[in-house]
C-alpha cells in the first residue's frame, strides 16, 4: 500500500508483475485507513480499517468491507466469498502471546 491518499493498494508478484487492487481514500495513521478493493470485478468496494489502542501492546482492529451493492447481481455472492477471507488475514496479524 502506498501510504498516502490516492496511493495504490497493489500486489507485486515474483516475476515483477503488479496488480492494482485499489486506491487509498483516507490515510490517517495511526488510527484509520480507507481504501477501495477492486478484486477481479468491475466496480470497487471499500474497506475501512480502524486501529484503537487498548493497552500499550494491544490494538483493537475494526475492519468493515462495504459497498458490495456496486457489484450488482454478483454483489451478495462476492461478499459471501470474503466471509472467511478477512478473518484469515486478520488472524495472520495477531500475536498469539496477546490472546486471552
């Protein structure tokens, strides 16, 4: 992710190729970031991530993925495909020593 409004959210592959997934809409470190998420469909959805300090070494992360209605008839199906995706991504970021 390029760390500024209008920056790109993108994947870079081992062969050097890139795929732009979205664009940064809000960049407010360390509290909030909003970006579009295009995936492989025609219209972008939006992802908002908020970070709230709970303790010095614990941060609450709230992720909301919205605007599925922009995808028309495939919106609900596409959203359902992500029901397990975001929890897996967030779980990979958790430091297991802080889980209660």
